[in-house]
C-alpha cells in the first residue's frame, strides 16, 4: 500500500551522492520524477573534511534540482555498516525468543559498545529450502555516522523516515525485477572504497563486503606514477581499462598499458574474494552455484570489466537494469540518466520501501533521532490541544448560560409531543383492531377460494387415469376404509380363474375416495386388468397416495354369465390432501 505521494531517496556513498525523487500516483506505479548524481572529494583520513565535502555536494544538488519531497529514505554504504548472518535453532520460532537470541548474538559480534550503535534484524525466508533452521540477518551501524548524515539532511528541511543499507536496498530492487527466481544470481556493486557482493537465490539473501573498489585502483595509480589522487582518478577514467588476459596486443601508450595492468591486478584480487565468498555461501548457507552475475556501482563501468568477470567466473555477466519496475517522468533526461544508470540500484530499492512490502525491511534510524522527530511532530499536536481546550471551555461557558432556557423549551416541547403521541396511539389501537378483524375475514375467504378447484382437479385426474373401454358409474368421498380385499385374476372370454386374498382390520382416515367403474374385456389373453391399470395410473399422480397400502381394489363380475364381457370393480384410494368440507 502506498504510504505517501512523494519521497526523496538518498544513497550516500564514499565519494558520491545519488538522489532520486519518486512519486506514487493512484494507478500504483512508481514514477521517477528527478535524479541527481553528485561526486565529491574523498578524504578517508579526515572524516570531518569528508563530511563537509558531502554536505556541500548535497546542498548544491538540493538547490539545483529543487526537490519537492520533504520525507527522505536514506541508504548508507556497507563500508560504514556491520552485517552478520546467523542461524538459530528451529525451536526458537517464537518472536520473543528470536529477539532474545538475536540480541545476544548482536552483543557478542558487534565490534563496538552496544550503546553506541543502532541495529536491526530480518528473518530470511527461502522458498526452496526446508525450514530446519531460522536464518537471520542483522545489521549494525554507529549512531554517530547516521546522526551526522541525518542532521545534514534535516538542515535543508527534510525528515528522514528510514535508514537502510546498500546491500538490502540492492536485494529489494533485484527481487522486484525478478532476478534470482529461476537460478542463483549475484550482484556485484563496485563502489569507491569497497565492493558489495549480493546473492539473490529464490528468496534467500546473503551479502559480503569486499574492501576493494575504485579507490584501490586510483591509489595504485598514484603510487605507480607518483601523481595526486585527482590526477590518478582522471587517468583511470579517461584511459583506464581492464587488461585482457592471454596473448593480446598492448596499447601503444606505455602509460595506458601500465594502468590497464594495474586495473587487472586489482580486479584479479576482487575476483579472488568473489570466489571465496561464493564458497562460503555454498558451504555455510547451503546456497546454489551462481548462474549469472550482474554489475552495478560507480566503478563497474571501467572498460572490459564485464568481459573480465565472464572469463574468470565462466558465467554470463551483464549490467543490472533496475528500471523495469520504474516509470520515468517526462522531465527526466533519458540520455543523461542512461550514463549513470549503473548507480541507481540503491535509490530504486529505497523507493520500493514506500510503494510495497519488500523482502527485507530494516531501519537503522537511531532512537535519539526518533525522539527528536517525535517531539517536533508533537509540537503541532500540543498547540492544537491547547487551542482545543480553550475552545472547549468557551463552549462549556456558553452551554451553562443557555442551558436553562434550553431545558425549559425541551420540557414544554416534550409534554406537547407526549399528548400528541397518546392521541395517535389510541387511534392506532382502534385501527389495529379493525385490521385484525378484516384479516380474519380475508383469511377465511381466501381458504374457500383456494379449495374451490379441488374437486375439479380431482375429477380431471381420475378421468386422465381411466384406461380405454372403462367408465365410472359411481364416485364418493368416505372417511373410513374398513376391510381390504385384494383380487388378482387371469381372465379369458370363456373362463376365469380368480385368486383372492383378504386382510381384515380397519383403516382410519378422513381423505378416501370410493370409485365404482365398468370396463369392457376385449381380449381373452389379458395379463393385467383394467382395474390394475387404473390403480397404477392413480398411484402415479400428485393427487393420490403412491403407497400400495393406501389403495384397495374389489374386483368382481356382477353378471353370472361368463360370456358377458363387462367387468365391474370398486377402488378405494387415499388422497394426499384432505378434501374440503
């Protein structure tokens, strides 16, 4: 769920600042409105001068780009943080127990006094791994480092809400871009003073910081050519590249050839640390073998860097494109952004923290800064509360003054309404009595109307059930079927064999019909009589009972002459519904 419409994401590196302003329209997109990449002089020996250079660069960027967002999400370099991965036993899934164990691990492993640092943790869930242990990542940063940066940002009117770190911001961006879903992928962020290796393996997260970066190359060039840092940096950027391995034609310039060999030596050292990190990941974290490498970071664009790692690692290498999930506003200069696209991974990860729920969500904002921000936020509420109290007192005073007249008016109005209501109640009782009487008469009439078609339906049903050559001579309703006589016979024109079965007893009922009928016997080989056909037809209707015990046939011939073809029978059958009186 989108929490705010505009944020400023700031990634603080050792020699550069990356600032990105994101907007979040109602359509759910994350739109990059402005982007700034500013480099500043690196001074690792004097932290105060380094901070002043960073501050000057930040103020210049804010004044130039006129960012509108007031809420900032901050990411700091992994060089300034301490990251640790631990495994907890599976019996400690309870949140309180996990927090206690992680706090213990933090106190044991943090190389600074615990009261001088801010730390946070995240449980790492792997989709492909069976849950036998709890994987936990916790990050630690010194309060002093964060406080200086947050205060620097705050002096320009920005409020820092989240302090993230470079590896987790990079991981969140990779997951959002579907990196590492089908195979294990590694992202190599080559920065100024260090490189960060991030493993993305189907939900599993692992990261290592390698103290080799662009500064290492520049420092070696300084020593080799005995030039200043600025001159060495210029030489690295203008003519530097990673020397190709094996037999190849060296450049004509000896300086260029030397610089390319220096860069290759540093990259070879970096490759060695990458290999060691892969081995640690596979052995300790039970991870899969990486299948692809993505490059990012300010020093990753040295020429032939991707070819070098492709040759050394034996896997595909390409530059990470994090813009698949970001929409660019019309104000963005796309060609200019393309030249620094390799530096945007962290700020996009910060922007995602405001747009959706990310796989890793930590914040290293110190408690002291949180309290200061809370106090500033509450100033408005304190003022509003004071004004509200004054307003309430005025309302109470006005209420006391006008209460007497109000109560008197309400009492008089209540008496008038009570009298009116009593009159209406009496009238309603009279109407209700008339309504009940009319309803009773209506119900009686409706019942008569409802039963008026009963006999018609009954006669139509009987007529439909009559077999051919059969007619009814008598039909009457009865309340009792007393003695049951069931007769089965095989008939012929010239002779008759009759089998009868009698059941004595009495059947009490209020819904029986007695039918007397004649039928003409046309065939001497009939297997079933007209009476039995009539019985079966009646039992198949919705009017008469379909229970064989509820129908009685008295089958006999009234004529003593066997040559007579007219047969007479009686049927007593029970109705499903009682006939109306």
